[in-house]
């Protein structure tokens, strides 16, 4: 927490937000740990991205806000309110009204003029650092928003120091070489999230420089997709993406196979809950998810079975033991032509209990009974594969489609 009143949310909070977003998009919460796969592959292929991202122009709007605040130089005690006011005004200028604005993609647009808990600067901060729109500190660490607040105060109060005891007034301003302010920046009228040609070229250059987090000598998959037409790609492991993936092709294929396995795993979980509620709790069920499991196997079974599980687990790195067991047993079950999801009940119960404790629906105790009473089959969405933020990434990249 900055002494100037900015609120900073932790990486854990972002992970929780992503889990909620993933669950909402896919219709299933992360009951047994598949979100770990999602996050690790997504961070690998699309560094800096988030499921909270909407449009790419925010990667310029936020640095422009800081630049404006730097030029206006409010008193240090007023920084928090000054930044909030700038960000809040921007939301109002982007929000759709009869005078113009954007119908979709405006962060906070649905609740404006009420404030939002996850404003644009929070949502895009990791991307700004990862994509090189905000430089690094002298020792190489990324700038935090708390650091930026102190840096903005440095000229007004020269005694301010960073965490290492160095005066902030001697530090180079980390936002440099940014695209010029748009002509309407200082006005009061409506603004757009569409990029100008010069902004497109600037951001295309930045994103094409994003390297693989595993091998900095190689471009990331994100950088390879800049300017490419992506409308036909429903998943990031489609053939048209694999064709330009370069050294990422084999990893991307495994990610697609792991996504297929997760779809079946999610269907297994829902079928288990439905079965327990009917058989163990004596509550007749509509057989929705047991039918969905059969369909998931037909749709995704071949792809899931082709996963090289040892190589996949090596790529994942350390996993919670219960989650690793679920993945291995689910894969073996699919490869052997499994049909009865209850064979995997022990593994899934251990994984869910290790993550959710007394909130686990599969538990063979009163807590499990109570959670299953609350569970409604019709409201538990159909299982889908992990998406690795592809919908959000594709939306961001559409703003650069066709750029040279």
C-alpha cells in the first residue's frame, strides 16, 4: 500500500480474479486444479496478458494518464485523487452514450459513474511492464504502481527514496518513447478504443519484441501473431496458429491436448457430483452431465489421449501431488476407453478436498452432502477445454490486424 493512498492488489488476487473469470467463461469453476495448466501455458504463449483485458489501446491510455499526471504535478498528498480522477474521467469519455463512445470493451463502463475495484491501470499493469511500455528500475526489477507514485512525488519532495534508499529524483522517468498523445486527449468529448495508424505501428513494434519467457532468444507466440488474421481460429492450437508458431509448435500442440484432457476432466467431475447426488444422497438427477461426459469423450477423447504425459508434466513443472494424480489417472482412463467416471472418484475427491477443504462437493461426509444440496445440475455449465486466454488475446490482436 502506497503512502499516497493507491490500492495495490496482489498476484494472488489477480489469480483469484482469473479463476473467477475462467469459471464464468467455461461454465465450471476450477474444482480440481486445471486452472494451473491454464495459467502456466497462457503465461508462456501470451506473456503479460490477462483474462481481464479488453482492448489494446489501454496499453497506451494508461501511460498517457501517468504522463499527464507528471505534467500537472499535483501535491504529493493529492496524487491518489488526481490519478483516480483522470482514470475515472477517461472511463466516462469512453463509455457509450448517444454522443458516442464504445459499446463494448470499456473497463468500468457498465457501472460508471460508480468507481470500480479493478481499474484499467491495475488490469494492464503487468502487460505494460512485460511489453516494454514502462521501463525497468535501475537494478532491473519492474516498476510497481507504488514506485511510480513515489517517483511522481520526487520532484516535489526531493527527500523521497526508493526501497533501496536511493533518491527517486535521480531515477530516469520510466515511460519514454511512448506514442504521442492523441489530438483529443485534453478535451472533454467522447474517445474511442480504436488505434490510429501510428499507434498501431508503435504497439505492433512493442508486441513483436515480446520474447518467450522460457527462451529469451526466441520470440513469443504472442509476437508471432501480430498483424495476422485470426478470425477463423476458435482455439489457439488451430492449424492456422500452429503454422506460424515456429519453435512453439510442439508445445502448442501439447497445450491443445492438455486442454482437451481438461474438458473431459471437468465433465468427469460434474458427472461424479451428479451421480453422488442421485445414488448417495437419494436425490433424483436429470442425467445432464453424465450425457455431457459421453459427448466430451467423443469430441475431445482422441486429442486428449495423444498427450505425451511425461513431457507435458515436465513442461508444467511442479504440480500439487493430488492435481498431478488426477491428470495422470484421467489420461490413463481416456486412453483405456473409460466410460464409468466413478472409477476416478478417489483421485478427484482428494484433489478437490486439497483445494477446497470443507467446500468440496465430492467429500464423503456431511459437508459434501450439504455442498451437493446447493449444487444444481442445470446451472453447472457444460465442460469446455481450457482456453489459455485466447478470446482476450485474439481481441487484443484484432486491433493490430493487417499492420505491416
